[in-house]
C-alpha cells in the first residue's frame, strides 16, 4: 500500500509542477507578446528608413524612427508593386522593397532600396536573420552592406550578382561574404527573386 501511495503522490506532484510551470510560461508569453511584436515592427521600420536616402541616422530612438516612418514613407501600394515609397516634391524619390526567403539556417528578411529610376540601389538592410555568427551573419555588417549603394541592376538575367571576394566587379555585382557560400548563394537568390517579381508587377508604371 505504501508503494502505491508513493507512486500516486509522485504522479500528482509531477502533474502539479508541470501545470504550474506551463501556466507561468504561457502567462509570460502573453505578457511579452505585444512587446515582441512592437520590437519586430520597429526593426522593420528601421530597415526601411535605412535604405531610403536621408531618413536615418545613428542614434535615432524608437519613437523618432516610428514617427519618420509614418510621416515620410508611403505604401506599399499596387502601383508601387508592394514596395514602400519615399516621395519628394510630389514625385517618387526611392523605393524600399522588402524581401524574405530561406537562408542557410533560418529565414532572412530584409529591405533593398532602389532609386526612382528602378535600377540604382540606395542600400540594403536586414531586420531578421539567424545565420552563423562570424560567417553568414556578417551580412548585417557595414562591410557587406555598404558596397550595395550605387550598384546598378541589370536589365535581364540576374539583376544583382554576388562575386567571390577579391574579384573584379561589374556595375550590377557585389562581393559575397567570405567563408559563407551557402548564405551568400541563398541571399543572392532571395534578392533576385524579389526584384524580378517587383519589376514584373511595376512594368510600365514608371514614376508610380
């Protein structure tokens, strides 16, 4: 009988402990869900401002980032092909095109900026990635991102190409990340897929 009681007590004890721990975890998830969503939205807005000329500088707080995003950025609309738009003087100055796809380890999400000519890149930024630290994760570093500015998309084929570090570059090419072949290959495809689809949606809508 004592053995039966001990087994019964152990089962009840484990059930109670599991229920309490589960309740705590669920409660914390609900409490922090809104903050997590707000942080994710802010990261996206920061990325958009980062690729649109003149909208972002280091040191901006969260409220100022959100205010600038709301005040200065339009879209996305059908006319812009799903891109966000910076307008100046009533005309399009630049587009911020979101992109996402499967990286080496997890989804990569970012934004690429394109001038009103729909060819010249203004910048690239990432707001969600979990690539290998020190390797694929270096896509977020200025050494990789800065050279995108001023690159010119090709008219056909691969609009933007990644080359091995050290190779000579054409107008539509940038260097891949050293030692991160898989991340670079996947990112190149993600960006090109997004750009090609965007061009298809906006064909014949110059200035929209």
